[in-house]
């Protein structure tokens, strides 16, 4: 998986591409640390380039949510489509995250 963290309008955006699974754990954790440090109030995870995610990816998103919350920041998930959106819907992530 490829990760990239950018800043836009006071929010940190974590751009992801490829397979979001356990093998992406180290990269995602580093992106989370940077995003929590750089964001003023919102962290957005752009899932537009993700073509697969599994239960370990859901766990990593929950870890991000916990870290952001303890830093006083919100998290949104953006551009989920296809099977990625289906997994998020089945896991009821719409109740835990803002989906945009």
C-alpha cells in the first residue's frame, strides 16, 4: 500500500492506495503519527485509491480514531467505493466516522 500525508485547509489528509491490510500496518502507523501531529482539528482518510481492505484495516482505522480523539481531533473517511464501501457499511463505520 502507498501512503501520503498532505495538509489542506487546516486538515491532514492521509491518502491511501492499493491493498489496505495487515502488511500496511507500519506505513499506516507512521502516517497516523504525522497526521495527528500536523492536523489542526480534522484528519481525513482518503480511501479513493484503496481497492481492498480487511478486518486488520478496520482495526487500524479504529486505532487512528482513538489517537485522534485523545489529541482532540476528528476523523473522516472519504471516497470509499465498491467493496471498500461495502465493508465499511457492514461494519457500521458510518456510526463511528463521518463518511464523506
